[in-house]
C-alpha cells in the first residue's frame, strides 16, 4: 500500500525512524555522521577495507560493542600481549575515523590471537611449520551480528591445557614482577649448601620474587637475612634448576646464577613468547605426528591423537641450530651410510689422516667421503628419513652418553634420538612393518623400509612449556627469543639473524 504524501511527511517519517533506532543499542557515533567516502579514506588497511566492503560501508560499532571491545583488548596481557599494540587512547572523535580505528583494532587483535602477532618467517629463522589462517573479518562480522564478541575472541587462541597454564603463569609472574624488589645476585665462586656468603640475602630475595620461597612474614620484615646457604634454600634452588632442565644439585654456578637473575619479569617475557609460538601452530595438529621441542631437547610421539611416547634427543649446537620445520617422515633406513656433508668435511675432517678414516670406517665413494654402516657410524643403526629440503632427519647415535647430560645441544643440526632402535621398532610395529624392519636391520647393509603411514615431523623451539603437570623453562640457547620479544614490543633492539641459511649443509 502506498502512503499518500502530505505536508511534513518526510520529517515525521525521519522522527519515527530515529525512535525505532533508539529502541536498540545506541551507536557509539551517529551513523548519519559516518560518511561512506570519509570511512573509505580512513579504512586504508586492506583487511579493514574488505570488512566494510562486505557490509556495504555500513557502520559496525554501537556503544555496547565498543565497550566490549575495549574491555577485551584491555585483557590482552592474559595472552602475553600488550593492549597498546592494537589500540591507543584516546579514540578519535571523528565518526568515520573512530569506526575505522575500532575495526582495525578488532581485526588486528583477532589475527594475533588466531595465528600470532608476529610472522615467524620474517624474524630471522627458518620456519616452515603450517600456520592457521582463519577468516577473522568474517568472524568479526558474525560476532557483531550475534552480539557475542567476548565469546568469539575467547575462542581464537589455542584451546589447550598448555596454553591456559602458560596464560595463568604469565599473569602470576607479571604480578610478581610488579612487586619484586630483588637486586641481581653478584657473580662469584660456586655457592654450595652450608656455605656462608654475603650474596645469600640477594638469593633469598630472588627466590621470593619468583615464587620459589613464600613472602617474608610481616613480623620478620625488619630482621636481617642470615648469610648461610641453608638446606631449605638449596631445596628451593633445586626446584629452579629442575624447572630449567638443569642438574638439580643445589649448587649455584654461573648457569644457575643466570637463571636466578632472570627474575619474575624475565619469566613473564618467556611465557609471553611461548604463547605467541603456540598461536603460530595449527589448532588441529596431525593426529599422528612426531614433535621435537629443540629448546627442551625432548621428543613426543602421538598416534591417532594419543600421546604414546616421550624421550630425550640431542639437537643442534648454539651456532648450528636445528631449524623450525615440518616435514613428512615415510621410511626407516636400517644400517644407514652417512654421506658426510661438504661443510663438515672441510671444517672438521679434511686435516685427518688415512688412519683416522680407516679407524672410523670412512671411505671415498665417487669423490665423496662416506661412513660405512656399522656401530661406529655417526647415524647409528637407524635413520628416520625425513623429506625436507634442509636435509634434516632423526637418527640413532653411537654417542649414548650424551643423553645423560642436562644440556643436549650437541649436534650439527640433525636430531639424535635416545634408544632410537627401540623407538623405530615401536613406530614400525604400530605401522605394521616391524618384521620388514627387523629383517632389514639383521642384514647389516643399508636398506629402506617404507612405512604405510606418512608421519609429519614438527621441529619447534619453545623455551617455556607445560609438561602436563608444571611449567618448565629452558635457556634460550639459539637466541631466538629476542626476535620474538622485539616483535611483541617486549624489548627493544636490532633483530638477530639466524645462524643458518636456507640450504646450508646439516649433519648429525
């Protein structure tokens, strides 16, 4: 039915429309003031432009949604992120600029939670592990329409026990860092239980600041701290050492001193970096996979979504870091040859004589030095053949004693596996090829055993992690934490370049 015209009709209809709009949430700014042309000018970010193009350049933010977003971003420290990375106050008063600013902040924070704030491929080290790539613009549109911004943002980071544990620990260490009054413990001779040392009061303060000792009781606040390094203090130090994968002997040498001087602020930063690295990973990783944390020098084997095995490994030395990669593993090599990389030959073996080569079963084949299969072979008796352009692989080793060391960054870049024959038999058995592997191994010659299942191998570098019962930390032996911290705005400085270039020779 067509409504007839009369004098004042347009004004009455306009007032009626305003009255209807007032029944819902009031816009943060008057949508009539949001000029589409001005908004297009303010929305220079491609992601922001795509967001508004999909909604025909209509305003997105009412007062309730704006308030919710501000509250959500204010809680960014729970994810190890600084709110000012996404939104700076005060907000623009101009309607179109305010719209674009809110949307840019929402999309930026959502992207950071969904797949990380930094791009790991651009901060100095090789990185080929697949990352999540959700459509956050589409998700934001639905969240605004459904008035459930809080639930949507909460769903974006990893929904795992590890991530939640790191988040809780990060907030605790941030709080401790704000309350800490500890000074660095000076260097000096190794401090052993029972010794007296003027550094003990500083040690006590450091342990309390990091939560390894309870706070000072109020009635003892003015009492001087004794200078004896007691058994109780040594027990707290052993906990610190255990959390950092060190020998828990209670002796405070240079390495333990560095860890103690890291303090609550340093641990909070390490946890923030760890959460960022978890956000880089796919939310639904392959159900069957081998994960190696090269910082912790530990391997975890998953089969059908179940955690099957954990064992120690040896990974690259500080100046020969094992890169962060994902690559398929589809065959075992029984009694492998070691085809020695040219770089290792030139740097370490070229000066050796024929006696050394004979004693270590090394011969020239087609102009290249190789080590024959056998117990002296640097790859041991089995190689896990990973298909990767970096030529990284997992393998056995004759140097079994290395697995008894707390610090196991001792290889040229490849990954040596503890009890590798046992692990290979486990994988082969679960894949239905154990008889073939046992037959190949018994033959004594190099032989390939094809798996029925291709197993992804992920090599990542997490210096803080949850082991299923508690948070553990590891020293940043490769120096890669610094670049992540800089990208997150946690520290300042020039990015550090990776030691290893793409395609460089890597050995066991």
